[in-house]
């Protein structure tokens, strides 16, 4: 860990607790334990710090999703969706104050968009990745072939985003048990819209009625 890393850690804490508008380079430097002069050796201004935090200190939703997508057929779809819901909720709960900060400045938002384009990244990538994963599970017969996996992916990430907003707006921090229960309920609900029909041809269907004896 060097000076730059210390500054980014401090900036992430200040941005989450104070927001971009109230955060200052002075407060970030104080939390980091350095002078403002040291801060400006690594970053041009507060906007540059925010962009660095966005790309280097946000929770690891993309990486975790790649692990999930890379192994269709592993574990169960049900368990994978619950796991992903938990990861996505953490991402939005922890990242929401920083994500909102982007909209405080059009220049800042434009710079962030440009950087994401350079990295071939963006908020749509996680949802697209989940769609690809579910499509692979459809091929394996673990997701119903007629299921709308695009809608399922949108519903999962939309619900996780809403949870992040609610937690930050109310200031109520759920316990680990409450967090797991919420992720479990969301994962189960999404899975129920995707699970294969348990009644397969020739299995579980009533046989022909026998004629009554005369």
C-alpha cells in the first residue's frame, strides 16, 4: 500500500459518508493522513479522485459475475441466482453514494462514460453477462427454454438496485441474516420464473382411464 492507495481508500470512505458535493480534497487528505499537497501529486482534482475510486475501489460485481458465468452447469441455477443477488445487493448498497455522485456534474459523468467505453465496461455488462449465463443453462435444460431470460436478468438487477437505494435512503443497515434472507427470497422468486417444467413427456402424467366393468 502506497500514498495513492491510502488516498483512494480515504476518498471512498469520505464519498460514501459525505457525498461528492460535501467532500473536499482537504477532508480526504485528513482521513488519509497526508497533506493536500501530497494528494495533488497523484490527482489533478476531486473529480479525478472520484473517477479513480469508481474504477479501483467499487465492489467487485463484474469479477464475481464472470466466475458465475464461466461455469454453467455448476452448483444449481437456484443457488447461483441467490449468490449473485447477494453480490449485486452488496455492490449497490456500498456503491450507491458514489454512483449518485457522478450525476452532480455533467463533465464528470461524461468523463466516466468515456472511461467505461475505453474499458469496454458499463452497468449493462453485468446484466448482459447474466443473460448469457442463463442462455447456457437453457441449453443444458436447467432453465426453461421458453423463459424470458432477458426480463429475468433485468428484474434481478433492478431489485438489487432498488435495495441499494432503500438502504442508503433510510439509513437502515440490514443484519447479515436479513441481507441473506432478502437475497434468498429474490433468487428463489427469479428462479421460479425460469425453472423447467417438472412434468416431462411420459412422466407424471395420468394414464388412460380404464373402462368400468359391465
